[in-house]
C-alpha cells in the first residue's frame, strides 16, 4: 500500500524532520533527568550521612552490634535500638495488615455503594494526619488505659510458659514497645488499606463472576479469585507499610519509654533508631552526634534492604502468576 506524498498534510512533508521530534527528544531527556535525580539524591544521602557518621563507627567498631548504648561513657552499641525498631515495626505490621485487608475487602466486595465513598474518604483522611498528633493523642488518651490493660494481661499470663516472659513486668506508665506498635499500626493502616483496595479493584470481574457462577460462596470467591490475583500487591502494600513503620519518629519517641535494651518483654519500655535520634540529637556533639547520624545510616540501609526484598517478592509472585518459574 502506497500513499501519494501530495495527499499528505503539509505539516508532515514540510521541513527536514518529522513534526514533534524536538518535543519527543525534550521529553525523553527530562524523563531521564528525573529518573537519574532519584538515584543521585539517594547516593548523596548515603555518602554524606556515612561521612558524618564515620567518627561514630570508628569509636564503636563492631561494638555497634552490642546492646550497650551509653553516650556518657562513649558506648554506642546500637543493637538494642535496632531490635526496638524491628520489634515495633513487626507489632505494627501484625496488627495493621489483617485490619487493612479486611477494610479493603469490605469496601471493594461487601459494602453498598452508598457507603463506600465515605469510608474511602475517612481512610484517606487518617493517612493525612501528622504523626505528632497521633503521638500526642496516644500520650494523653491511650497510655493510661493501656497501662491498666497491660497489668491485667501480665497477671493473667503469669502462669503460662513463654507468655509470662513476653508479658512480664509491664510498664507502669504505659509507655512500651506494645504501645508504640499499636499507635504505629494505626498510622500505617490507611496506607496499607489504600494500596490493597486499589489492588483488589484490579481483579477482573469475569474471574469473580465465574467463581460465583459455579456455586462458590462470597468467601470462596474471594479466596479463589481475589487473593491469588492480588497476592503480589498485598505483599507490596505490607512492605510499604513496614517501611513507614521503620522510620516513624515523633509518635514513637513520645510513647515508647526511651530505654535502650534487648528484651523479650514487649510490655516494657524501649527505644528505636528513629526515636533515639529525635530525643538526643539536639543535645549531642562530637562522637555522640556522629553515632546518632550512624543510627540514621543503619536505618536508611534497613529501609533500602526491605524495599529491595519487597521488589524481589513481588517480581517472584508475578513470575509465578505468569507461569515462567
């Protein structure tokens, strides 16, 4: 099939190059710059924070992986802080993910259309509340009732092996790993819910209708059609929530209790990498300041590692769903 050049618009035949070439190249360059800017910013953060943290790393050496944080004696073992960060994040994830998935399922599969929009708006609004507001609310309203609840739980499990260690010696003030985990769970629930809801919304209606057509109940349809299609998205949402939980600072600093230690007691006070930076950086100097920046470097590395792990899990799930493994 041939086209007579005389029949084409003059804009397509006039000049030495097709129209839009300059615009296309400009867009390509701008997109490349934007993509590279992210990598450059990450590299600059890593380089400059690591450089500032080197005195602290030299002072601590391998002792940074010990549970001995005592700036007054130039001891900067951050194991207790790393442990507290992971413990609070895991507690938050265990509490938030089931609730988030339940809310997302209710909005996409169960709730009448008339109430879906108000629920979605409410969840999105919770995500916009500043973390310091959550922290102050927990400090003024939640801490005292939780202290009484923790005491009751400790008494009830005193004779049960393992549980009597996990729930032993609750904090009388209510400031603890568990309190921090609860408030962080509330904070990450809107994020995990929003992402999971969008993932559930991408499930083809034909798959759900086919499951219902062969006699499946609503739950069987969700288990057989919605969950398999959304598995990688749910994992990604959980990992994004975990990344937010790892870096939470102000709210945790207000309610965790500021005790740097490794302990199996989740009802006792503790500390995290982010909260110790917030509490001590203003008065720190010299090696102490460098050690706190080093805590930031460790937290940055943990966040990057979790992000990479999440991408690997999602990629593997996508390969499995495509049948290429």
